[in-house]
């Protein structure tokens, strides 16, 4: 028995690989993101990224999965089976944001290229301090720990349940 035949036999017996090939696009997100959000979140929920797709944005894309739709400057689709859609707006001048716009300014003045005002912004921590007087924000999460980027909320998007930690 050669190595290829052995690997195929092990794969068939254990089911390894079947889920990867049989799963429909977005199946992981539908299975893992199930909290009903339609009554408590805007639909669609819009996140403004600070730059083009990068590794630290992976978790955002995973919330939609492969079942989303890519168009110029955004990726959108159902946020798992939560009942709302998620829109990820690209950052970076010339692609996702207009000249002089940042993920912070978009929270207050909107994204001129997309024609919407995002609910959450993904931006590096140092600019949270630099622009804190002009565009005050609250950090809500910092993924992953070794990268100094974090999603932030503008003051107009704070809910009563959000607390400072």
C-alpha cells in the first residue's frame, strides 16, 4: 500500500476532510454564531476597518464566512444565524475611505465612499489617543493581544449596558 492510498483510507475512515469539502459557504458561522441579534442590533451592522484585509481582521471575516459577497471596498453577508447582516468596510485611502478619512472620523461623519456611517471602527490604539479630543472613542476589544489595533465605538453608539473596564 503506498502512502497516498493509506492517507485516503485514513481520511475515509475518520471522516477527516469530509466536512471541509461538504460544508456550504458560511456553514461555520451559521453553526457558531447563533445569538439572536435582530431585536437589539442595527441591521446591517457596519464595521469600518482601518486598512485592507489583514491577518488581524480574520475574526471579522469569519463571522460571515465564505458565504459573503465581496464588492468594491466591502465584504458583506449574514452574521452567522443571528438574524442580522454584517458589512465590513475596507479602510485605507483610495479604496475604502475618502481622502483624509479615518476609521475614527467615519464613526462621526460617515464613510464618504460607502455612503454610510459605521457602528464600530477597527483602529490602532495609538490613534485612539492622538484623535481623542476630535473623535472620542471607547475601546471594546483588542484582537489579538500582540497587535495594537482595537474596535472602538463613537460616543453616539454607546449603549446603556456598556461599561468601562
